[in-house]
C-alpha cells in the first residue's frame, strides 16, 4: 500500500526501547493519537504541520519517519513492482540521492546490498558525491515497509551538546528520566554527578518550555513537497516560546550541577551557555559528600558511575554516601538514581523502586526513585566530621 497525496501522513517516532510510553505521551501533548508499534517505535497519523512539530518538540525520540509503502514481497520482481509505485520525486529533491538503510528478518529477501540495488533501479542511482536522503527499509516475514526519514541528523544530537565526557548519557534518555519522575520545572533540581550537564540542560529547557533541539535543519526541509506555510507556523511557535521564556520574570527554581572533576564542570557551563540556559544552572566543583543542605522540596536526579561489573567496594560506599547525604541534607527531595545494578540503587536507598528501564552503553539500566521523606522522619546519619572525611575516596563521577 503506497501513500498518495493525502492530507495526513502515516508516521512513526523511533525512540530507545523502553521509552515508548513517554514518547507516546509527548505525541499526545501535540494533539496526536499515538499507537505503540513494537520496541522503540510509536506510530501516529499527522498532517505536515504536526509532522514538523513532532521533530521540533519531541524530547525522547531519536528520529521521525514517514511510511511510504507496506507490501509483501518474496522475490525481487515483487519488490521492484511495488517500490516503483512510490512517488520518489516527492521526497528527493534534484541533486540529492537516495540512501537505503535495510534490515531483514525471517524473509526470503535477505541480501541487503542486492535489495538496495533493486530499489535504486526504481528510484534514483546511489550517491557519487551528492547529498543523500535516507530511506529506511524493513523486511520482516516477507512484509516490506519503506519509510522516508524526516529528521536528518538524529534528534538526540542536540546542537548545544559539544563538550562531552566518557560514555555520555543521550539527551533523549535524560529527558525520559526527567519525565518519568514527573519533573515539571517548578522545584529545585540537583545532579551531584553531572558530567557534561545533560540532566541539568535538559531540565532547564523543559522548565523554560523551549524545544530540545534549538535551531537546526531537518531532512524534510529538502523535500520537494516541503510546505513553507506549515513550517512558518511551527517556527512561529518556537519563536513565541523563546519570547515567553525571555519575558517571564517569575523566579525559577535553581538547577545545580556538580561534579568532582573540574573539566566536567567546565563542560557543563559551556553546554549550558550554548543552550542559552546558563542563567538557570549553577555548576559547582564539589564531591557528593559536600552537597549543601537545602530546605523545601526538590529533586536529586543523577547518573553515578556503575561500571559493567558489580563488586567495587568504592562504588558501594559511594552509593551509600549519596543516599545518606540525601537523607541528611535534603530530606524533602525526591531521589532518582540511574544505574545498571539494583544492589547499588538499594545502597543509596532501600526504598528506591524502578520507574524506567532502557539500554545505555550496551548495558541494561534502570532509573530508581525514592519519594521524599518529611523532615524529622529519620534520625541523622552523617555527622559533619564524617561528611568531610568521606570526600576523598570517591571514584570519578560518571558523565550525564
């Protein structure tokens, strides 16, 4: 089935597996009706303005695609006959070449290079130096789905995110963690292992109501079918959001990003400046044991080091110290810890429960959350002498 020039497009948001419900909730907030369609995939129907807006406003999606055709094919003749019905000229501007990213499973057509060759024969030849338009081809159980990429560069590549540390957490995942614990921008937030500041910057952009990707070009800008009027409407909404953020004089909760590594503190400051949210973020060189106490409610959310293997006594002490400091200094703050090991999360707080799961850096990780306890509900655990003495043996902080 190939789409025509209907007012509505059949689209899908691609996200890290585990984030489907959060991605669907974002699509609903844009007035769309999402439908989970498998691991890492949420389908929706949209007009062109909604398609453009999804690329701009979704924080948890890595890519948006438009379905062009779905059909069965058990040989190359059927593949070419159906693919030839696609209006390729609608998606590929002159001077640009198609690029096919192909995956197959349990199908008679499985040789990806041969499949790409047949598709080039019915569309346009491969690039010999021209810019490319990506098409994603999935063949499963002899059913072929051909989609055109609407995003271009992956949406998790935020333009502000240049200074990085080791194994950085993707901003899409950081945004998902913030959404999973109900971050609404109205309470103070602290990340004591901030790395390059991903949690802090994403939280600041959410608090200001600004799009995560800033100003960037998308693949749909090059389509011959690009609708300038629809894009002007979306761009106008972005401009209005920036104007509202600039004119709003209301006091905003502080966002604190701290790390023991001065290079990571500098990276956080640079990334925050590029995202134009530096005025919301306080970046500090500080070990977790030296976190300043605060009254009132708030959120501690962080991605401490956890490594591929559990067993380091230093890691166990580190998580235990994080939890003790949180209970002692920030008793009305929720605590959310991203880790690959449940035991470490429970070292931070035995009441922590998983609220989100996905893969990061090849590891399965979970976000564990412990709701705030009111002041005076527990005895003091850390004396000042113990706090100061504990700061010297902390492993290097993970990056956000």
